[in-house]
């Protein structure tokens, strides 16, 4: 019985397709061919498209007919698999949608009227023929109506036949897969019939609208594919603008008709905010990129209908296609997204007039990532929020009267540059630093490269686009560096100038000019205190102190023809020590270390005090980067207390801080953090390194700045430790682990830990300053080493008064006819090699470890010589250590010793390390003083 019903349905479908194909053939002959042969008429291109879709449907009917015919030619029965219509339902559906969409568009623009008018005589002759296959067609029917009917009714009737056949098949099919396939196909054809009815209804309403509007309006907004969805004359609403006579909702635009003019809004650019309502009114808030207004309804029902139709129309416009069917369950529960992406050209007055934007939007505002361009060449690519540049972005600004651009790669806050950024100016200058309200503000580095006419570099603080506060200015043309205070782009207050020649001076400045007396340190280590000109000419009262301590105090004058003249008193008593004269230090008192780089620290403090807000993260510290890509990568690293689901792949900084707060893992964590260019501590260290290099490298390598540099590095360690503690406190607070009653660790020397970790960053400049400061002592030491190196091992041990029972003579490997007195560099070899490693490390603690290891190697050698354990007393240790130091031949030992002494952890003072360092200092002093004694000793022993 089941096979019989399916066979009957298939046979019925065969007959139906045969009849339908014959009908389409007659329509093609009577209607389509005459129109196609009549030449062009208004909207004839649309008719050609309709003709194409007509033939596609005709071909499908023929194909379905042939498939069924083939089935019955080989068998008396049919199964579900034989019914082509079921398995190709989507193909049939798409063809019908295309046909009726084009049919509706042709009807909307009154295409049938134009077609009937074009060949009216022909249509009169064909009326009887048309009447043969259209039952409800009479001779009194107008030709446009006849054409309209003949090109849609047969198709709709045929679809009804499909529905009856599907109904029969559903009842006849029991197998689940086949039954499901039939049911799905039947449902799709039901939707198709609904779609066609709705499409024709919309076309009819739209056609009526175009006929009622004047040509002025239809010329502006009439399009074949455009459909009217709602009219305020049918469902009353008013616009809050107060001037709209009529509101029309189409499937792609919203139109406000105002007298003889109209205003249209693309639906892709329209947001409907139903949450914002005026008190006591049924309103809808309409938001567009350039305008906002309300639609006011008298009744809540009218508001609800308009809201629903607006939302569905906007959503479908964004999707680029209508729902299927046009209205119904397909669009239920799916409002248009608040976040969108599209291009828009601004025309209204305002800061964005004539600008073009392509990117992300939120509720009518530029929001997310996008590109904004102006006709004058301005260009911004980056992040937006609330309609303004906000976040990271790159902006190109054309320079007036130049074919060049200023390129800003920076962070923005509410439309203005704020936070860290890089600006590459069209005149080749480059600024890396902080901005506020579009101006350089805070710490920053401005550089004019050497290739330009006036090369310079400024590293320091800014305020309102001007140098202000503490800063360092390099005048590369003159070969001098100014370190000091600024105000309104001028040197103002205390300042130190260091010159390429080695001369440096301290002066007070007012409005970029030197005022009052100062201190001038000359190349020969003389010191002049008094007034002097910018070309270093002494004028007026002053005091000149020579390197040997002699002073000349009086009045100085300079006449071009006679040179420098002095009237004063020469004091030869030498009251001042040589070191007090030659190693005078500048900068410490003038620039207290805690006030030097406040602009660098302030941004870190803001970050902590903000609770680690994402807005602060994105503009925090960027001196470790060179490109905008690196800057973006840096800002994406942190996310603090935001959940990992908001920041996939990012590091939970606060979680790491908590996990590594224990003392055993803390140093490793801090080392990793400080080495990372993405961690806040690493970013801060990089910025401090740049500031330090700007001050003390190159021209700034001057011995008179050593104390200033040394205390600066120690202060860095202290501040970084404080910032680490601030981050840890923030982490504990955010994670809910902060115990207000808990006491902080007191045994841990945090700054000491940090100092050992950051010292490598500052070591090149710092070690150079130490070498310059101890240059003369190291020269004497080197001479002493050279003199002592002339000794053989035995003679050197004898000269240094090392007790003979401690001499490791067994270590002297003699060749044939060689005497002990000629062997060199073989005694205490392991200790010597160990001490030479002092130059291979930077960390003061590691240097002290090496010193202790050297001491242990000396003891081992002595124990081997004596054949027993032996604790060296100081009297025995010093001569042996002097021997090892002499044979190690370490360069700049004085600089090394003093760097270790100044930078070592205070916890080591008074212990074994301190004892050994003191012993090394004694050896160094002895080697300097014994140069002449060595020469005399050589002479007496030679004789």
C-alpha cells in the first residue's frame, strides 16, 4: 500500500509537471517572446532578468518531468529516491525566490504598465489566447493586470500542487529517514509560499507608495529592489525633530519626509535603543553616526510594532539578505548587534566633517579598531571608544607647506594623545616618551639625529610640550652636555655642563643664561670658583685652586691683546688635599637623587594606585620598544585582575607575583621580571637605563660625576623594590589574600637583591666612571705591577717578605741547567688564575666569592707545602695575597675594588668578605707605594 501511494503521488507529480511545462511554453510564446521582440522599454533590463529566471524554472520543471518519465519507463512503481523534487528542494526553492524577487521588483516600478503600453495592439489580439489558460481572466481586465497575473498565478498554483503531493507522500511514508526528508522538503515549500505572498504584498504596498509620492521624491529614493515595510500614515509615529510629515521604513533605509525635502538613513547605520525613553512617552531612540532622534508613538502597540520592524529590518540589512520567509519565526529573538563594522563618510559639521571611517562601531559611535582619514591627509589607524580615539593608535599629520608628515605611534585617551608614544616628525626629529592632552608631558626623549644641521638629544621631563624640570641636553655640534633644571624650554636653576674635552662646570641659570658665580673644573684638575663666561673666560672675583693645593684668589680680567690678568694673593700652603681638588664631585647636592627622574616613577605609581586598570596598562612604559608592532605587543601582555577568558594567551601578572613571593623563589622571579621587556619592572628598568646612559655615557663619562651616578644606581634599586612591594600588595588585595594584620618581612634586604640584578644594565657607564676617578692611582699600580713582574717567583717571594717555609718551591718545574731564581708565574698558580676571574663578572657579591675562593686556594697551597692544615694569620696572608695580585696583573684594580666596596650589600660589612676586601685594598696601596722601593731593591741586589 505504501509503494502504491508513493507511485500514485509520483504519477500525479508527473502529470502536474507536464501540464505546467505546457503552460509555461504558451506563456513564453504569448507574453515573453513578443515583449523581447518589441525592443527596449522602460525597465526592459529588469524584464530580461525576469525572463532568465522564468526559463530556469521552466528548465527545472522539464528536468523533473524527464526524471519521472524515465522512472516509469523502466518500472511500474516509484520510490521516494525517484522523486527529484524532494532531493533538490533547495534548488527549486532558490529558483522560485529569484524569480518572484525579480517579479516583485518589476511590479514595484510599474513595469507591467510600461510593457502593456509598449505593444498595446499586440496584447489586444492575444487576450483570447490568454483567456484560455487563465480562468479568472476576462476581456474587461486591463492588460497590465493580465500580464501581472499570467506571470505569477500559474507558478503559485503549481506550488500548491507540490504541497498537495507532499501531503500525500508524508502520509504514505513510514521509514524515518525518508519521512524526515519529505517533511523537511514540505516545510521548505510552505515557507516558500509564505515568502511569495509576503513579497507580493510588500511590492504592492511599495508600488502604491511610489504612485502617491511626487516625482521629486521617487527620483531620489525609488529603486526596483527597495521595499516599503512601514508607513507612519498607516501606523502613527512622529519624529522628535518636530519637522517630519511622514516616516517611511524601507528594507534598506529609514526616511523622514519633511515638507518638500527628505532625510534618509541607511539601516546598516541605524541603532534602535528601546531602553532610552523620554518620561511619559512611548519612544524609540534612533541612533545614527551623525544624528540622534526619537520616534514618538501615542500607543504602546504602535511603538512595539515599529520597534520590532525596525530591529528586524536593520538585522536583515546587516546580513545582506532578507529572512525566509520575510516575516515570521525566522527573525524571532534576534535583534541586530550593537557592535558592527562598516565604512562611513561624515558630512555634518564637527571635528569629523569630510572624514571617512572604516572600522568597528558601537551604538552609532566609533568603537573598537578602525581607520579614520581626512581629505587634507590626516590619517588615524587604531583604537576608538565612544566616538573618540582611545587606546593605541597611529596618526599621520601633514606638515604645513611641506610634503612630509608627523607620525604619532602612541596611546590616546578620549581623543587626545596620552600616555607613552613615539612621534617621528617630518623634520626627522624623534620623540619617545609621554603625552598628555596632545602635548609632550612627563618623561621623554627628543632627538635630532646627527645627519641634521643641529644635532641634539634631550632626555628628561616635559610640561605642556616644553622642557621643564630635570633633564639632560646633548649638544652634539658643540660636544657638550647640560645636566640640570629646565623651565619653559629654557635652562633655569642649577645645572652642570660636561664638555668633550673633560672640562665641566656648575652654574646657576636664569632664562637660559648663566647668572652668579660657579665652579669650573679644568682639564689639568685645577678648580676655579667665581664668575666666568660661556667661553670659559674668568671675569671678576674668583679663586683658582691648583692640583697641588696652591690657591690664587683675586680679581680676574681678560683683554684680547694681553690675555688673562689677575690681581690677587697666591697661597702656597697647600691647605687642601690633592684628592679634594682633583676629585671634586658635582651634582649630588644640586640634584637630590630622589627628585631626578620623578616623571619616570610617577607613571608606575599611577598604574599601581589605579588598581592595575587595563586603561593604565595600555599606556604604561614603552621605552623598550622601537616599533608600533612591539608597542602593541607590549600593551597586550598585561591584564592584572581581568580574567584569563578576557585575555587569552596573556600572563596573569598578579598571580605570578603571589606564587613567587617566598624568599626561595623571589630572586629568580625578580631576575626574570627585570630581564623581560614586557613585565612592568622590566619596562621601568629599561627606561631608567636609558636615563642613566643619557647622563653618564659618552660626553658624560667624567670622574666628577661618579658619586652622582653611584647614588643614582642605588636609588634605582630602592625604588624598584618599593614598586615590587606595591605590585605584590595590589596582587594580594585583588586576589582577596591581603592580611591587614600581617607584618612585613624584616630580614630580607630587598634593595640589595635588586641592586645585584640591575647592576649589569649600568655597569659599562659606572665602571668607566670608576676607572676615570681612579685613573692616577691605577697608573701607579700598573707601573708597580710592571716593575714587580720583572722578578722571578723566588725573588718576588723574597721581596714581599714571604716566610721561606711557605714557598711552594716544589711547584717550580725546572728544565735542564735552569735555576729556581729564573722561574716566573708558577707559584700559587691556582690562586692567581682564580683571582683573574674577578674581571669576568659584574655582580659585587660574585666578585667577593672569587676573592674568598682565591684565599682558599692560597691556604690549600700552603697546606700542601707544610703537609698540614694551616690557618694563615694576617701577617702571612698579606704578603702571599700581594704575590697573587702581582701575578694576576688585573687592570684597573683600584676601580674594581672601589666599585665592589661601594656596591656590595651592607650585610657583608664586618665579615669575612669585608676582611678579604680590606686585605686586597692593602695590597693595592702597597703596590702603588713600593714602585721606588722596587727600583732601589733591584739596584742593591744587582750590585
